[in-house]
C-alpha cells in the first residue's frame, strides 16, 4: 500500500511540475520570447541533467535557460520554491547549459540562467509566478 501511495505522489508531483513548466512557457511567450526547447536532456554520453525551458528573447537575441520550481500553496516550501535550487543543482545546470550551447553551436551567444518560482493555489486555480533573472552561486 505504501508503494502505491508513493507512486501516486510522484505522479502528482510530476503533473504539478509539468503544469508549472507550461505556465512558465506561456509567461515567456507573453513577453516576446520564442520557446526553443522544453525538458532538454543531454542524450549523448553521460546524462548531466535536464533544462526545464530554453527560450530566446527576440528583442536582444539572448538565450534564457529557465529552471522552473512549482509548489502547491499550503505545502512545505510552497512560499519559496526557488530555494530548491541548491548549489549542487546550479552546478548541474551550468554543465547542461554548456552541453546545450555546444550541441547547438551557440558558444558565442549571450545567455543567462533564470529561476521561475510558481506557487499554485488549487482552490482558486490561480498561480503566483516570480521570475528571478540571472541566478548564480
């Protein structure tokens, strides 16, 4: 029985994460960005990790790598989902960003790593989104 509950909670967390990524993509589209990739993985060689969202700001041609963290209102860490981006996670993101830039011949382009923190209120069906630009450790 415990295994079944754990699988259900994992499915639920995955669904919440996917919803957050769609909200983040719509946020960037509304601000004049083009979505280049969602859930990019380095499929060749050692798997470093995943980039939730890669966008291009069409105004200045800057590539935006976005780490999306989504939580349900009223759950643990719901008011600060961005705190889940640890120093170790940042290092992994830096490696996968380098792999993405190499794979797409974009090594000379301007880019940044942003965090999108989303708190979902399931009762009101609303989302609170915070965009933190140029995160680093």
